[in-house]
C-alpha cells in the first residue's frame, strides 16, 4: 500500500467514526423532544435520561472526531494546496467550538428538569426554562449549518484539484457545501421552509457517505510520473 493510499484510508476511518452525527442530531431528539410542548419534553427527557445523556456524550465525542478528521484531511491534501487545507481545518475548528458550546445548553436543560443546582423553581417554570435551553441548542445547530457547508467548500476544491480522487466527487462535495449554506440561510430568513429544503436536498447530502466509503475502501490513486518510456 502506498503512503498516499494509507493516508487516505486513515482519513476514511476518521470519517467512519464521524458517523455518530445522525444519532445525536436525529435519533435522540426524536425520542426526547416534543415540539412546542415543554411538559411533554420534560417528561420524555426525564423518562429517557440515559438516552439524553448518551446524546450529549456522542455530540461531544463527535466534535473531537470532527477535529481529528480535519487534521487527517490536512495531511492528505497539504501537498495539493496547503492554504486551502488550512482553511478546511480552521472552519472545522470554528464549527467544533460552536458545537461544544451548544452541548452545555442541553446539559443545563437536564439540570433544570431534574431540579438540580440548588435553584428551586415551580414545576411549570422548570419545564419552560428547560424547553427554552433545548430550543437554544437547536437554534445553535441551525447557525452551525453555515459552517457545515463552509468546510466542505475547501474540501471539495481540494478533491477536484488533487487528481488522486475523482473530480465528480469534488464537485458533489462543493454542491453539498452550498446546500448546507442555503439551509442555514433559510434558517435565518425563512425557517418555515427548513424541513422542505432538507427533504429535497437529501440526495446532495449523501455525498459525505460516498466520500467516506471511497476514502476507506479505495483510498487514493497515485499517479505515476510521465517518463520517456511512456510517451
């Protein structure tokens, strides 16, 4: 195995570990949050407290893995365009810091629902404050979607420029980055269309699964230098 292929597969392994995302972004909220119902949400969070805690742990670990992925991709692409590779890492670091900060809101919501922390509220007040904290966590994810898109732009550009990964994959990653930026823009300006946009942009979002499998299974194709014998 060539060093380049090995580096690509290591990046693919980091990408595989990063697949925790759907668990804490989709599965846990679907089992613990009732839209516009503070009492129902409080009951579900307390009734599924272990799952809720696993969600916070998974989001924290996923953020650390995201940083590791960016560094693995930097190593893969640093000889392609070091400036863009640094952009990729910088954008991931900003997104990761944002994600870690947002986990605190879910942690605070759990404290409020449980009545911990030495501050005594009436039941209705605890439910309302806890729901507000959970909604702030969700709003933070909406803002962070902008960075979920931004980091894919240098990533896609590097893939296109690399010559050791297929160009169509790079263009698809660029499209995915634009799609996430559009999603975040809709969250700011027209949040009522977010669910519809997410539904119709699903085919675009699948590119990260394709990129992960390509890196993990196929790695990178090393180009042989052109010599007089091959001309």
